[in-house]
């Protein structure tokens, strides 16, 4: 089974995928039809996104819909078989979790791979740490790195952060601190707080990049603003060591010469 932090991480990826699908669906209030009725019409015509969205209402929404959860699983399966990667990813989760569907590591892995092979970044990232940690599959650091990189190339913030660690530790690839820094920086640019803290520390020590105390302060400040306590302490300590000129550069966004 997955560790609790991994379960929570994957759970929220699935929930966010459903939420995104529902919030981007067009509402048709002007026609007098409810969103569910609209989706039912589209689903009956074979619209994969409608099948997926409608499955949410059955699985997590209105318990009074005809068919209940069983209908939701049926709709989700139809969307997955039809090739919708979000549905394949979600179906993999349910087979892994074993509450709505019977627990099946093999089927869970098959659906996750199908979604990943279609380029779905959340699935690629999830598959990468399954392979890295030996979750339901045999450990394979090289394959884990490959999937992690594919997700990172799509600006998946968690994958960028994980790829930074893979390069730093030499997991599935030769260790390379310069590449590690570059991917941590990309994760930081995408808002990953832990990546921001690491980039700040790298600038502070000159590891994988030239030492730059102004940039160190700026990145640590970003991480601290995101709730990273260690970054906050390091930033506050660094501030006492910066010259008035350096503090002015921080305010103006200029690099340390």
C-alpha cells in the first residue's frame, strides 16, 4: 500500500483533476437545463469529457442520481476505455485504493501507464514515484527518472522538484548539481515552496550556481511567504549580514554583482 503522504498526494491530484473538469465545463442556464441534464445528453452521445464529468456527480456529488456510485464507476470506465487520460488516471486510483472498486495492483498499474503514455503529467509523475519507491511495481530508478522528466517538461511543479533531487542524488541519472539547481529553480518559479527554499540555500552556498546573496534572500523570502519556516529563519539571519547596497538590490530586484 502507499504511504500516507503518497496517498494524500495522489488523492488530491485526482480530486483536482475532477474539480478542473467541472469548473471548466460550460453551464447552460439560459436553456433551462441543469448541468447534470446537459452532461447526460452529451454522455449519451459518447462525449468522453461529459462521461468523465458526469461520473463525478455520481461518485462524489448528488447521491440521489439514478445508479449512484455504481453508475459513476460505469461512466468513468467508459471514458477511460474511450481514451480520456484523466479518467484513466482516476480509475487507476480507485483500483489502487480498493474502496469503490476491488483492490487490484495490476489493473491500477495498467490504467496509470495508459494515462502516462498519453502524456498526462499527473499520471507520469505518479508513475515515476511508483517506480522509484517500488509501489505496486518493481523498483526501476532509470524508468522513474524518465517518467519524472516527461512530467517536469510539462511544468509539473512536483515533478520538477523531484527531478531536482534525482539529479542531486544521482537517482536514475548521473549526479549533476547544475542540472539539479536548474530543475529546483523551475519548480520554484512554478510556486513549489520547498524548491524555492532549496534554490535560496544554493545561492547562499554557491552550490550548483554562483554565490549570490541577493538572489538567496529573494528566493528564501518567496519560500518564507509560502510558509516554509526554515527558509524564514535563514532569510532573517541572512538579512542581518547584507549591506545597505545589497538590501537596496533586493528591493529593486537586481542581482548581486
